[in-house]
C-alpha cells in the first residue's frame, strides 16, 4: 500500500512537471526562438510602395495603410485629453507623434497629407483619442471617415460611468463635421480598394440584444494584395462570440494584428486555428502584454510575435513575390 501511494505521488509530480513544461517553459522558449529566426531590419521610407505601418504608440493603436501613393489611417492612438477629469484617464497621449509621422511619411512635395479615409475601429480613447488633432490640422485632408455611431444605451454601465467613450467620439465627430468630412457609420462588408490593396471590413453589424463593451463593436480590417492577407483585429474579442463567428469567414492570413493588444478575452485558440497567421504584431510593449495570450499564440501557430511598442514601430511591406517583409525602428 505504501509503495502504491509513493507511485501515485511520483506520478502526480511528473504530470505537474510535464504540464509546467508544456504550458509555461516550452512556449516561452519557443517564443524566443521564433523571434530570433525572424529577419527584421531597420526601416527606410524608400522600401516598397505597398505597406502597413504599425506606429509606436505603446499600448494603443495607430496604423497607416500605404499603397501606390494612397494613404489611410486606422485609429490614431491615445490622446492627452482628459475631458472628464478622472485621475485614471490621465494617460500619455501620442497624437503629436502620429501627426508628425504622417507629415514625414505621407506628405506630398508641399507638405500636405491626403488620407483617402480614416477609420475608428471603436470609441475607446486608445484608438480614436488622437483623431481630432489629426483631422483639424490644416495640412491634412481626408476623403471620408468610417466610424460607428456611439450609443451609450447599448454600452455596459462601467464604461459609461468610468471612461470617456462618449467624449472622444464626439470630439472626433465634431472635428470631422467642421472639416466637412462625410461619416460612414454603417459601411457594410463589401470590399473596396486603396491603391493596390483590397479592403474588407468585418464586424459591421452589432449585437442589439444586450449591453456590451465597446470592444464588442470593434471593426476588423482585412487588407489583401495578390494573395497576401493581413488582418487588423482592432479590439475584437470573443466575449460575445465575435472571434468564433468571424474566424471561419476570414480564414488563413499571413499576418495578424492581434486583437486588444493581446489582453485576456481575445485571441482564443479557435480564432488562431482559423486564421493560422505566419506572423503576429501586438500593438503593445512586451512588458504589458498578456503572457498567457503570447503562450497560446506560440503554442498553436509557432508565429513570431513582434511588439510595435518594443520595436519602436513596425512596417510590413508587401512584395511582388507575395511575401511580407518586416522592418522596425520606424520613428
């Protein structure tokens, strides 16, 4: 009997060690190995004509699309405004950095920036906070804006009471109206073009049956060229089943901009198995990223993971051979 108990204890210890290895140790080891095998060079603006710029706005989103001389801006980073005066909303803003990057990388010979469109994935300040500064700048002109209408009655009480969703939404809308930029609030999912890119919007229809967090209303953007596919997941998560619903529809992608800065609630196993990304970009720093999410990405896809905040920005260049080339240190 004593020997049997010893054997059972040893077996339990071995199982625990095996679980620890495969859940904690091996994913971290593989994560480091995947990053080291990825060739990434310092970016130069002379490289390529079709590319996606993931700006360094730490744990917020600002993504510039560039294709054959056409530009569009998806989200504009966190801003310095604190319209409700809450201590928790005293956040580091990046609107000036985003504007400077546009003028350096998207301006014509006269210093004017023309954006075919801007898109706010959803009304959180770490995504649309910087837009009013961009829109109101005299050197920036915008063809149209994609932005869902914000309705507080459909948003969970915590966000309504504690966050500044309504304020940043109204700031963006007022800025667009002042510059006579048309707002498309219900865009549908029909593809359209930006230069050589085909653009398709996902999550265009909202769940009206219950209150949700604003992340549940986030657009996702599929960018395609000659068979190369990049999905920009905004803050899409699976709290209302969005990843389970959209994953099979999107299918295999070459690069995934990981949803919601890698935080928990997003990037489920089923989502990763549907999208099967070759590379992942996280709009965050490594230190702030959710390590369980990183382990899951590594375990399921073996994709190298890059952090726009840690790499000082990332550019993905679409090559004529259908492959993506990745560059960092873009600022």
